[in-house]
């Protein structure tokens, strides 16, 4: 029987620019990253600064369900 992964879960990070009007030169769409976090150490939703290809700059990515 396999071991359980414990408190570590996979999360999806989505750019906050998806709600703003399209003022960029790139194509429309939603850009997402996947990552993992420890549920015991960080029970709140995670926010990271990452590169968004749609915005063509570093923006805040928030955890979604």
C-alpha cells in the first residue's frame, strides 16, 4: 500500500490581470501556473509574483480553487 502525501497539496495560481481590460499587445486568455504548498504551514491562499505572458511583465498570481 502506498503512503499518503500528507499536508502537501497541488495548487493552481492565476494572474490577476484576467479581470482588467485588454490593454496589451498579446493574445487574450488566462495564464496559470501550478505549484505545491504545505497546508499546515500556509493555510491561507498563496500569492506569488510571477511572469505573465499575457501582460508581458511580472504580476501577482493568486491561488484559485
